[in-house]
């Protein structure tokens, strides 16, 4: 679904706009492989969970990018799994060493992050809230019965054709 993907991308851009080390152009951008944009998304919503300054400093001071990426990805995956209940569907080694499709893996993981940070409202609570706030939308001249009321009996010609087990 293109509109869903565009909405997810727009959300990422909003989360990342104030992080200078996280300028990504798409879900295919190789900066995702460092883990820093994922850290920034979590930090944007829950700054107490991710030491973003420390992780960014690790990249600036480390000559071996793969080592820094593995550390960062493992940190962010562990934090997301333990505190946000986001399953670790990606192995940091596989991502860093190109064994996974970056765009697909990152898009899927960011989608899971979104769901964890913005869980769907409890459906029962949402329905009750909508009913309290809505006007009476029943069609005129129609009798409404309680959901607990028994169903009317079937006409004899239909009832004889229905087999019960």
C-alpha cells in the first residue's frame, strides 16, 4: 500500500528532522544500516531509553563503521524488544553484512516501531467513546431491539429446510 508506506516515511521524517546525524533520503538509505536513525526515532518518543549522543559519538570516533553499526543496532534492538515489546525480527549481523534486503527489513521494523509507539486504541473503549459522542443515527421508523433479545422464529417453510446438528 503506497499511501501506508508514504505515511510511514512521513512519520520517520518528522521524528528525524531535529537529529543532524540522521539525514536519510529513503528506506533504502545506507544510513539505516548504522542503526542511528532507528535510535533517533525511539529517542524522539522516549529519550530516556536511548543514549543517542553517546551512540553518535561512537560513530564519529570509530574508524571501523561495521563495529559501531553492530553495537548500535544491537543496543537499539534490545531496548526496543525489552521496553517497547518490538520483536527483534532483524539480526544486526545480517543487516550490516548485506544478507538482508535493507529497504524491506528497515521498513518492516520501522512499521513495528510505529505500532509500538502508537498502539491501536482498545476497540471496546473506542466504540463506547464514539457512541457517547455521536448523535442518534438510527433510520427513522425502524424498531431496534436489544442485542440480547432472542431472534424471531423462522417462517415454517424456511424452518423445515434448516437442518440442525
